């Protein structure tokens, strides 16, 4: 340091300060304070002493300062500059020590990062901020840690949010959970805390429902002029407030949602119409499904811009889907671009795709430059460009990606760290590329200098080979390429008739050669049981985990049970042979095993599946008398037809499956935000129902509900009972919603047909995953489902 100080002392203060500005303030203070009088004076300048970030950050990971450095700041540096400090950014482990080191009379900006949600409420006692003038804090950032294991109690975020405004009464800027978009979302429900502030001007927050956004705009922050909100679910099902008052003070609004929404026109557009004086608007909507055309320039102008006369900056990133498009009059990308001809001050990029198999079209429009960190659903129609901010890229198409396409991707995303490829179509120019390689013709190398994670999901072998075998593709960062995953499409959970081609390919190309020797046995069992032969073959491949024993196949004396194949136990096998004796005449060994498995598959299909081979496979794997059955229950009672078409089921149907499987416990999950989360109950019982004995009534005490985004560490299970009052409150809200819907159904005979277009739009959007047989399926007996739900 003495040698360095001699050289630095030769420089005038202005030049020295200019050089030191290139360093972090913490480094300047740690290096200069205590060296000599001149350096002390420079270090105490407000340029270096006013705004301090007292933690280390690398690749979004936050860690405390090294112990020697932290010790010196607390013992020497902070006490000497405390009156200069205006802004402090602290991390959780050292935060309390730094705040209690000295008083900070001029502190007005505070950032608390990497905070454990479980301990967040303890931050707001008097001991932590005893040396902070809380009434002077006007800017606050609370960053909840998303990497550590924590107990996610539903009302913790709500309580912390309320405490903030109780303690910091003059707060003007609040950013609540900036790095926790996918982890912490505020949800107020019917328990909205009494939070009022006439001082808050700018708010950044993540919320769970669209209603939560409306709550925050109901007038409790009447001076709010800037609002950035990330909404997890935009749906009218959770809508418990419908405020329509204008928002004249709002000048800047940013809305982000990466989940699918079917109600853009009904919810988002009316909200925007309340913002009469908006000057800046950011819309980032990843998945808008509509039945009446794409969102394009004309739509934005007529439905948004014309309502905001003060708007001078409009940035957007919107991907809309049309699920009922006219195959004769389809807008092209040029047509979409033409609708933006009046956007003089913006460079707009559009990309239109049509997927015939899914009967769906998509239109991606965004203002350039693109500032998001991710870019997904890129197809062969990708328009190109330079994206310096993007680090995560996802490629998807039902047409093959060729070599030149990957070159374009590498050039457009020079700082890409994560790449996912979803494409099961083989490349067409692979042989041509290989011939050039054999002929020693030069092929320019595709480089991915920053790639650290490659995910090949449902990807054809050609892409695996291109990235891992071909020498044309290289990465300058090979040593740090620490994650590679290749995930084949699951063989069975979504089996339908339309998937037979994929199964044939799997059996012929991926399964071991011995399975081909079983083909005549599989065909025979299929013909006898009316189970698709390809489905039986896939079950064999799955149950044996690809380990087909040739000796077992060729030795008819071996029964086959216990060696893999169909995994039918002796007791079940005996029952099936008693039930269908004609099927097993003169059958031995593996032939008998395959017939047993096919018969059991057919039994599961007839008993549980309701035209769904995916459920058949799950039932086959689980069987009757299971301890725990985990079953999705997306739709509410009454929507059995649509549930079948969209390859889901109602809650009553799920309960019935558990009853028929004699499951000890049934756990229901995968609830849609649109539908009720409890079955419709009947207040009147028939005479037969009233005569049920107590034992029969108790059969349905074994059904429970699971919640998404909720994690409880095993060591904290004894505390789980503390959540019961919260659940009771939540389910009371759901019960009220259910009762309202039940009343509407009784009063409106056409209840199920009023929203046909929206539900049909959803069905068509998902039709790429729906079998032709489902399109002709008949309505399930809704009375049976209602009786089950009533029980």
C-alpha cells in the first residue's frame, strides 16, 4: 500500500476521484481509510461514503463480506462515516450487526436482501432498527431469499407487508421481493390487512391473483404514481373485488404475467382504461388465449392507446394464441407488421406461427430492443436480431431445426447461458452436412461462449448428436458446462390413438432387439383383450425398464413373473384366469404373462379410465387397495364433458376413482384457478342416503387437499397444525363461492352453455393433446358425480 500511495499521491484529487469511481465504494473505504490524512479525506467524501452495498454478489448469489472486512467496517469505518451514510444495502446474516454498530442520522434508503421469509416478521421489532430514524426512511427494498429451504406460511408475506407501513410511515418507494418472482407472491384473499399510505409513490410487488392487484389499487395508496406488478394468475374465478374507480395519479404501470390467461379482454383491458393519465406503460404477457383474433397493432391502438392521451412510452412483449382460427383467412406476419404502421417512434418485431396439429396459431409481438432475460417458444420463423440481455432461450417447433438455425440462435443470443431444445422431428440436411465433413469442406463452427446448461427435452437424437458428437459445435466455456439433461417424452401417461406412431418408433428404434420377438405374442393379446398392441408393448418396455431377458423369452417353461415384463402378481393373475378362463387355454410362460398383463390393462381401462389410456397406465402401476392415491381434480362438478375433452376430471370423479380403487387415502391436487376447490354439496339427501351407516359415511373422511407452492420441512411437521385456522378461512371463502355458483345453476338452466365459447376455446387450444376418440365422447352421468360429491 505504501508503494501504491506514493504513486497515487502524485495525482490531483480530481483525477484520483475519477479513478476511484471505477471501484465499488466498499473497496475504496476499506483500502483508503487509515492510510494517510489525504486519503482519509477523499474516502470520507460523499461520493464514496453515502451509498454502501455491504455484501458480495456473483451470478445472483448473495454472500456476506469476508469476516476481516466486516469486522473492520463495524469497528472502524462505519463509526467514522455514519453521518455521511444515506443508503445501506445489507444481507440477512450481517444486517443486524451493521444496523446496531452505530446510528445513521441521515439514512433514508434501506435495502434488505437474502431475507428468510420465516424470520421476516422479526425484522420489524424495535431492536433491529433502534439506531435508524424509521420516520426518515423513504425507500425500502425487501428481497426474500428463494434458494434456501423455508416454511411458506400463507399469511407471512401479508403480515410483513402490513408491518412495513406500520414502521416506516413516510415510505415513498417500496420494492417487495424483487428476486422472488416465482417464489413469493402476496395473496390477500378475504384477509386484506388495513394498510393505508398517502405517501407511497412507487410500488413493486408480486401477487398471486388478479384480485390482489385490484386490492392494491382500491385507493389505499391514493398518491401512487408508479406501479410494477407481477401477477401469477389472471382469472375471474378468484375475483372478489371489482373496483372501477379511475386512477388519475398513476403515471407509470408495468404488468408481467407468464401464466396462461383466457380473460385478457375482460380483466386487463378494463383495468388499463382506468389509467387516464398514464405516461409510461409496460405489458409483458406470455400466454394470452383468445377466440377472436391475435393481439396486434390495431388492437393495441383501439383498445389501449386511444384511451391514454398522455402516453409517450409503450413497451410490450405479448404472445397471443388463437384457438379457433379460420383456415381460409389467416393473417401473415406481414399482415401483423402492417398493423403497426402508425407506431412511428417504436421498432416493433412480430412472429406468427400456425400449428396444424394443435389447431392453434400464435402471434408474438414485442417492442425492440428486447430487455427481458429470457426468450422462449422460438420457432423456425424466428425473425433474428441481437438480444444482449437474454440469458435463457427455449426452442420449440413441430418442424425440424437445421444447422443454420442454430447458427442464427448463437449469433442472436451472444450471452446465452441456458438453452432448451424441444423438437422430436429429425433434421433433413443432416446427411448433406456430414457429406461436407467427409469431403473436408469447411463448416464454420458454432460457438456458445457462455452456455452452462443444455436441456434436450423431447428432442430427436439428431439434436443430441449435434451438440454432443458433431465437432462442428463447440463451446468456449466447456469447463463450466455443468448441466446437461436429455429427457425423452414419457411413453405412457398420455397415451392416445394419435400417439401410436411415436410408440412404433420407440419400439423399433429405442427398445432392445429381443422385444421384437414378442411382437406376435403382443398382437395376439391385443386382439383378445381389445387393448392397443403398441400400448401393451410400451408397458412391457416400461415395466422391464428396457431389460428384456432373451433366455426368459425363448424358454416357455419360465412363467415370467418376477423377471420384469408385465409385473402381474400371483393373486391378481389367479383372479384374471378365473374371470377369463378362455383366454389362457394352452398358454404358458411369457405368452401367459403378456395375456395376464393385457387383461389387467383392459380391466383398469373399463373400471377407471373413462376413455383415457393414461389413467389406465397409472391404475395399472398402482392397482387397487393402494395406500395413497394422488389424483388431479381440475374441473368442478358439472363440467364432466369438458374435463374429458381436455384430459382432466372433476373433483367428484376423482373422489369416485379413489372409492373404486379402495384407496386408503386420496389426495386431490392440480386445481384450476377458474373453478371451485370443493365439490358441490347437496343440502337434501334421499331416503337411501340418509340410511347409510356410520361406517359408510366415514369412508369419505380419507379425502384431503394438497396445495401448490407450499413446502413444509419434515422437522416442522409438528407445527403444521398452526395452519389449520388459515385453511379454515380459505375454505370458507371457497365455500361461499361454491354456494353462489350452486344458486346460479339452480336459477339458470342454461348455466353450462352460457360460457361455451370460452371453454370451447380452451378445449381447441389443448386439442393437440386430445385424442380423436375424446372428441366424440359422451357426457358422463352427472347425477352420479353429484351423488359422490354429496357423500
